[in-house]
């Protein structure tokens, strides 16, 4: 029985490969590459999708809106601290590993660890600030996070290495393992205590221990040389500067919602974004495939524009699908937030932003630092301004509309820069 199943599996695999190879020229894509890589990445993304969705449902239903909003606020601050930990170094690692400079990996990790202490001091300062405001619970949380942050900041870098090596099978297995372990630990914690302190601590520690092992120790067996590409390190630092503003902008709306509104409104905003974010996770399955493929091929502008048009039709289909299923999902899984479903449907228009992946990765491939910096700076400032105006005058509706308008303008801008490159 097992023998027959194996024969069927390999026969089916061979047929799919031959069909993919046959139609590659017709669709203008290396289908065998994307199917193979997409299969393994898809497994990892499905696990991440399940984790994100499952935890969101459990937290949203078991915690009060105030507590859920507080949890999201802490995680937002942790993400913002990451802007000090050279966020562009991941891209640099992918580029260097693709070219065979494997020694770049640990050199990049040391740089990230060194700079991440700036984020630690920022978290420590925030801890003192919350203490004097009387928020002792938040003060303790930020104090502990400040000591853990440097280790947290380097814990997920294995993904960039395996992206560069195009070992999506290994990446998928590690990601799936981490998702299962961290989800189980978090669910157990949630059922034992509804304390935000313990929920945050388990979230952070599980990533440091599990992902840290794979990023620092496990990965050594895959490094065959110690050659360092200094230009990639320099490039990573360079684009990190422009990504600081981008990191602030991406989470700015959450901060001002807490400032102008409250934690409960932040909880609503996060739930509005949850399902679209999971869709984004699935669509981005192919994102790690794009840069290594571009970096190792002679893809020109005309090729990118052809794929751009095909991608547009796919995204429009995803938006229509989301409009159909969103009311059902929110009615069943988020009953406390069902009245806000229409805002989530409106937010789904931001899916148009997925289109930036192709021209943006092309600019990275060409190392067009000036154009990349222009794009990151302009898009970040635009989102900050739109978010401030939107939340200040129109509350949650304004926050959603700010994201929609931003997505449309950004696509137009990156296309203009791409054509000028």
C-alpha cells in the first residue's frame, strides 16, 4: 500500500513538473522554480496563517477589548524598537548568500546585535515613562523587554539565509515547527492566566529560544565558506536608515489611535486588519522567491511589467473573494467585532499594495539605493501624514481610509521610480 502511494506521489510530481516546464515559456515564468519553492513556502505560510488567525480569535474573544488593545500596543512598541536593529540587513543577507558569500551571514548578525542595544535603551526609557505615568504593569513589561530585545532582534535571521540559499524546504520545516511550539505555549499561558505580562513574555521567549537556536547554532552546518561581501553589509546599513522612517510609519496609526482614542479602539483596529493580514501572509508566500530569482537572472523592465499586469488580475480576484467571505468569518469568529466588518472589507482595498513587490525587488536587484531611499522616505511620510489626519478627524474610519489612499499612491510612485531606474 505504502509502495503504491509512493509510486503515485512521484508519478504525480513528475507530471506536474513536466507540465510546469512545458507552459513556462507561455506564461513567461519559471514555473518549476515557483511551484517547488511555493510548495515549501506555502506549507510554512499555512502554519503561520493558522497561528495568526487562531491566536487572534482566542485573544479577541477571551480578553476584553481593553486588554487585547493593550497587548497589541506592547507588540507594536516591540516592532518599533526593531527600527534600531538594522531592518535592511535581511535583504543584504539574501543578496550576499545568493552570490555565495556565506560568511556575510554572521557578520551581519553581529552588526544587528550591536545596533539593537539602541532599541533596548529606547524600551528602557519607555519603561521609566510608563512608571511615572502610573502604568506599572506596562513599565515592568518594557523593562524586561529592554533586556531581551538584542537577542530577540537576531532570532529570526535564519529565514534570510535559507531564502538566499533557496532552501525553502528547510525554511518551511523550521517555520512550521516554531509556529506549533509557540502557539501551544501561548494557548496554555492564556488558559492559565489572562495576564498581558505573561502572554507577552511567552511570545518573546519562545521566539528567542526556538528561532535563536536555528539562527545561531543550527545554521552553522550549512555555511561552507567565510567569505564576506562588504558591499552587501554596507547596502544593508544604507537602506536600514531609510527603513527607520518606514517602520515608524507602518505602526504610527496604532500609536495615535491609543493617543487620540483608547486601547479598545486599537483592539477593533487590529481585528479589522487581522483577516486581511492573513491574506497578505498567503500572497507573500512568493515574495521570498522573487528577490533570489531576480538577483540570479537577467530579468529586464519589460519582463517585470508583463508580470505586473498578471499580478494585478490576481489581486483583484483576491479582493472580490475577501468581500464575499469576510462577513461570514467575522460573524462566526469575531462576534464582538462583527459590527465593524464593513471597515475590514474597506481595508481589503489595500491589497492593491501587493503590486509593489515586483518593481521594488527590481530596484533592490539593481542596488538603486537613491531610488529605494526616495521611495521609502516618501511612502513613510505619506502614511504618517494620512494616518494622523485620518485618525484625528475621522477616528477608525479615517485610519482605514488613510491606508487605502496610501496603497494607491504608493503603487503609482514606485512604478514611476521603476521606469526611471
